[in-house]
C-alpha cells in the first residue's frame, strides 16, 4: 500500500532497493533486532495476558493501540530514510 501511495509498484520499489544495495554495497537502512521479542516486552505481554484473563480488557486495548502506533511510526521513518536519499532515484 505504501508503494502505491508513493506512485510505485512493489516491483519498482524492490528494483530501487536492489540497485541501491548494488551501488552502495550496503543495505540502505538500519537493520536491528525486533524489540517485540525482547525480554522486557515478553514479560510485559505476560502481564497483559494475565490482566486480560482477569477481565481488564480496556487496558489491553490501549496497549494494542500504543504498540500499533509505535510500529507504524518506526516503519514510516525507515521508509522515509530509504526514499529520501539525495539525488535522483533511478530504476534503470
């Protein structure tokens, strides 16, 4: 969907990515471990599950909304870095 919003097909976006990797000899964005699987988050999810099982679902909804927003913002920042490199974008 994001590619379509930018006027690109998935094929064109991947081609840009592949050519950037070839030209720069590096991945054009930071690669890091997914914080979702961190020990602190897993403990947090266990507490949330316990609260849900105890009938405290309103708090779970807020947590889900907060996590969704965090992941969306992180993804948006990564895509902006990829496509905001100086110079023209070529898909030759």
